[in-house]
C-alpha cells in the first residue's frame, strides 16, 4: 500500500482592489481598458478578477476589463476579486466624426470646383468616414453666400445648387 501526501497550498486573499480610472468617458463604439491593482501584490498572480457592467445596453466589459460604449448613457463597471470590489463610472457619449473625405466623380474634391449656374445641381460624396459607425445626422453643410450657391446634405452626399456667378 502506497500513501501519498500532498501539502495543501493556501493562497492569500485580496485585501483590496483598485482601478486605474474611477470615471471614464468614451464615444459609442469605442473601447478603453480598465487596469486594476490588487493588494497584497502576491494575490494578483493567483486570483481571478471578474468584471461586470450594471447596464450592458450602455457599455459592455470583457473579462479582461475592456469597456466598450454601446449607446449614449451612464453605467457603472465593477471589478470584483475575493469579495472585494472597485467601480468606475462610465459615460458613453455620441460618436464624433474624426475624419471624412469629399469626392466628386470618384476623385478627391479639388480646392476649386467650377459649376455652371442654372438648374444644375451636383452631388459630392462623403466617403472614408472615421469612425465608420458614426451617425452623420449631426453633420451640417452650408454655403457662405447663398446667392451664389446653396448646399445641403442628403444622406452621404452634399448637394450643391449654383444660383449665380461668383465664388463661395
């Protein structure tokens, strides 16, 4: 008969957990990782930290602490280990256009675009919008001198209607 004995390993419990951010603002569709610190430090090597969002319709959080904005609003993300927790307030804002390109007939819009006036309207395409999920509803276009040309946005296009001679 063989008997084997194994020494039971007892891991220390966390005394505290803190997050690197207590308040985060991020646009819809963007992500930010929350980093944590566990004390005593030795616990961090053996413990599993669980992340949760109070309202996943506002922001989700991965098992590694990456928070992603889903829709505008506020929620709380909590990290928990051994019954200890830390939270961060998350504000998700409307996504903002960071970049876009205007093209005419498939080419980048030139600095000067000659348009004969009359009943002719032209359409300039709004392309390469970044971030790609951004809503263009907040984008407005205008003409500095409406007696020369009128401009309006129609979906992903800018429609320019010449009204008279001149530059605007």
